C-alpha cells in the first residue's frame, strides 16, 4: 500500500509542475502587455518601462517562471496588479465561499442521487422508475444559469423569500445550493441506478433473499457496500465538476467565490492572480484525484497491482 501511495504522489508532483508551466506559457503568449492594462494605455513609454521593471515583466520568461514557482513553494503568490493585495489572502477568502457552497451541494446531491437512484433500481421498469428517470433527465438537461435565473425570478422577485444576489441577506446560499444539488443529484441518480441494478443481479443478493432478509437490509447493507467504488468515483467526479459549476453560479449570484475572483482576473488580465487561482484549482483537482486513488487501493487490493 505504501508503494502504491508513493507512486501516486510522484505522479501528482509531475502533474503540478506541468500545470504551472502550461498556465505560465499560455498567459505569456497571449497578445497584450499587462503594463498597458494597468496604466489603461494612457501612459508614455518611460512610465510603461518603469512599471514593467517594477513588476519584473522585463525579465526573461524562464526567470519569471522560476521566480513564480519558488515563491509559490513558500506560500507567496505575489500581489495583484490591480487590487494591490496579497494574492494568497484574496484566494483564501474566496476559497472559503466556494468550499462551503461545494460541500453543501455535494452532500445534498449525493443524498438526492442515492434516494432517487436506489428507488429507481429497486422498482426498475415500474412507473416510479420511469417518472424518477424523467425528472433526472430534465435536471441534467436544464442549464445551471437558466435554473439560477428561474429561481431568482420565482423565489426572489415574486415570492421574496430569498435574496436575489450577493452575500448580505440571510439565506443567500440557498438558491445556489439548490441549483447545484438538482443538477448533480440528477446526474448521480442515473449512475447509482445503473450500478445498483447490476449489483442486484449478483449471486450474493439472491442468497440474501433466500435467507429471508428484507429488501431494505439487502439494498442498504449489502448492495450499497459493494457499490462503494462507484460511489467514490461519483463523489470525486462531482467534487471536480463542482468547481466549474460554482464559477457559473458565483457570477450569476454575485458571490465572492474563487470562480468569480478568477473570472474578474481573466477580464482584467491580472496575470499573477490568474496564475494563483489556476494553481489553487489544480491543487484541489489533484488532491481529489489522489484521495480517490488511495481509497480505491484501500477498498479493492486489485487496484494496487495496476
């Protein structure tokens, strides 16, 4: 097991280096001078040269990259070009919003997926199965931004139950969590249903039924336990995709999360802030993949041999 973990850790380090290098190259080959963006293209050449020297933009690209990586290893991602604030503190504040939103949405979506998927699998082929799968198809097909606007109109404007946007009023996170939970709960229910149907046809299920065990005990004690790897896969997939999903909703609901911070940085071409946001998101992605791989190895020893 230790050898398996060390192998995954080494792969993780290689991925992180490639991610930082790719992002740095892509940002620096794009047209446009960040110094001109900071000065709003109204300064003379001497002022632009001083700004480029102040921010180290006149150094060779490999020197800038090595400086970025060296400081990042010490937790220093520099300062934002436009907000003049430490990037690490800006990202940490925004990450708290995204993390809370993602975790609440993940818990609700998995609960919805388990209830709908298990019910549809147990009663497969019935009217309940067809109805639940119809609603799950609608939930997957509905775009997140469309559901967000619909909830804002109904719950915010007409009923006035919840704030339309921002983080000031009580219940500001309810509508974003509902949007994400419905979408990812619908997608997870179909995967759980497929795995549950396959598991229900196994020999150990027939043996349990022949012993007189109830359907509830068979499903939630035996079938779900043996479908653990697929559920872990689903959890990892949803955690990764929630980062992109929260970006859309953070913009729609004007939330000060990591997605909104990165969107504003891209619009302003704030290169250090973009690099910091991408680095944080890459770390989250890699840690999720690493955790899923380790859990795979713990649950199924055959995975360690691959």
